[in-house]
């Protein structure tokens, strides 16, 4: 019959092993995050291209307010589609099982997104509108980098694409009233990213 001390040690070992298993599950969940929808992401790219086309065809007045309204609408629609799909996955997917820990990779991206919002408002307040497209691309690329360990490796390459395009845009195509760099880059990047997600489902 085991002694009381031996039983306590066995219980501690059992608890430690349970904690190790829980940590392993968290690490694996972060390394194999499947909460993002490739289809939703591709739709976001189409929305960006539609925004650029709308500005071009409707001959939107060349005022910062008019163009910011269009791009703000594009952002809101894309966020609604992508995060709507994420919430649907969280609530209905068996793998997610409504476990909040499964959302940790998505939460990891929030600081970069918040920094993007702050920098955007700073540039607007100082009327540096021509820098917005390049900054948006650069920061969105950095968001991809933050997912390096939790999403497919090809997604990291998409992030580098955004960073490269953002750099080029900052030094060359930095006309805020020309919608095509923004529309084309985000269309291409999101279509590619959506393909990566769907391929690795």
C-alpha cells in the first residue's frame, strides 16, 4: 500500500503532466490556426478592387474626406466579412469548440492593427494623405509576420509582398487620389492569401 507522501508526489506528477499537455495543446493550436476563412479573405480583396474601381468610375471628388470615406467603407466591409467568418468558425466548428484559447493567434495581431489605426489618425491629422497607402501596406505586411508561427509559411511570403509594395508605394506611387495601387495590391495579396488558407485547410 503506497505511503501518504508517495501518493502526494504521484498527484503532483499527474498535475504537472496535465499542465504540460495543456501547454502542448496551446502551442499546437497556435501553430495550426484554422480560424481564418480563405474565401472571406479573397472577398476582402475583391472589395478593395471594387473600391478602387468605384473611385475611378464615379469620379469621386479629389478631397481627402471623399476618398477616406470610400476606403473606410472598404475596411469596414472587409473586417465584417473576415471577422464574421472567424466568429462563425469559433461558434460552430468542432475544432474550435468555443475554446477562447483557440483565438489567441487572432488576438496576437491586435497590437499591430491598433498601431496601424493610431498611425493612420496621426498622418491624417498632419495631412500626410499621400503616405497612407504605403503605410497601410507596410503595417498589414507586419501583421502577417506576427502570424509566422501560427499560419502556413506561404502566408509569410504574402506579408513580405505587402511590405515590398508598401515600400515602393511610399517612394513612388504616393498619390492618395490614385486608387489603383491600393486596390490592385490588396486584391492580389488577399486573393493569394485566400488561396493559401484554402489550400492548407
